[in-house]
């Protein structure tokens, strides 16, 4: 639910403010956990759209992820050294989430095979950029404006955000 709300609000602010892009703080650990989940479930549509830069389309703001090659611990070390304030606590609603489970699994893999996360992600990007068959077959979901808020949605009527508020 948190991701749904954050995405909706960020897209609305970007659209209303006519901003060129939304920059997020996703790091290598975040991206690899999502990549692992999407690969294990063969979510080709999600795999086709996973990238450090997501183009603007049909009312969805352009998104950039400048930290995707930086480990979470490297980003944390940087902010500590520079004295930058950030929230240390995990979201209480994140307990038991699948992304955290995959992060734990990948951290264990990284301990036994340093660089595994980075290699997995970079090779994924290379396969994606060379037009691998898996990604070429992914269908692009058709987007329509939500009847209430006007945000893009794959649903025929209300977007998931507006349905949540109902």
C-alpha cells in the first residue's frame, strides 16, 4: 500500500509541477531484490520495464534512479560521513515484505560471493539492452486516465489509489 500511495503522489506532483523527472533513492540492493522477485515469477512485463531510467509515457512521469549501482551500505556510510540526516528506522509496515525477504537472501549470497548482486544486476541490464527474447515478448499494458483523479491506470475505471480511498 505504501508504494502505491508514494507512486501516485510523486507522479501527481511531477505532473502538476511540470517537472522533467522524478529522482528516487533506489539503490543496488533495492533493484536486485525486485529483479530477483520478478525473475523468480517470470514477470516479463515488470522485467521489461525495470531500468535506471524510465521514460515518460501516457501520463506517467519520467523516473531516474541515480543510485542503482551503489550498495545500500555504501549510501548509508556516505550520509553518516557527510552528516546528512536520514531515517534510520525501517517502515513498520515493511515487516514480512517479500522485498525484504529477497534482500536477506541476496545478502547471504553476497557474503559467500562478493559482487554477486552487482554482477546479477549489470548482466540483467546488458541482456535487457541487447534485446533479449524474454524482454522482447513482454506486452506493454495499455493505460487509461482514472475517472476520478486523471492519473494513468491499467484499470478501466478508477486507479488503485482511488479504489483504496473508496
